[in-house]
C-alpha cells in the first residue's frame, strides 16, 4: 500500500513538473487537505485560476454533483484511493480533522 501511495504521488509530481515546463512557469502552491475539505470552491478555484491558468467551473467544487464522479469508478479497486470514495455524496468538511484521530 505504501509503495502505491509513493508511486501515485510521484506521478502527480511528474505531471506537475511536465506542466510547469510546457507552460514555461515555476508556479506551485501548497494546498492543505483540511482547507480543501472545509472550502473546496475556494481551493479548486485557486488551483485552476492561480496555478494552472484555466477557467474554473462550479462543478469542480463538488464532483459528486457532476458526471465527473464516473471517473472515480475505475479507481475503486486501487488501494491508493479512499475506499469510501464512491459511497460518499459530497465532500465532507467534518472529515478535515479526522486524520488526527488515527492511532499509530
């Protein structure tokens, strides 16, 4: 499971590096998980407009309300995804601090 997580994050880093090179920018941003869950509209807008320079659409703030949720279905069997991903109906702000409760 840990290696899958590393591989997924490495792929994201590689994608952003290629994007920055193609776009001729060194832009990056820090996005906290907690902030995203509490205010997905502000966070997705910042990703689109400030980082990527693309148009933001309201449905990006809650993909569960759009046809984009269908793209999650292929990820259902991957260990790197949230096992409850397809059982949810919305981004849940109350989950923002849940990670702090994990006992290691």
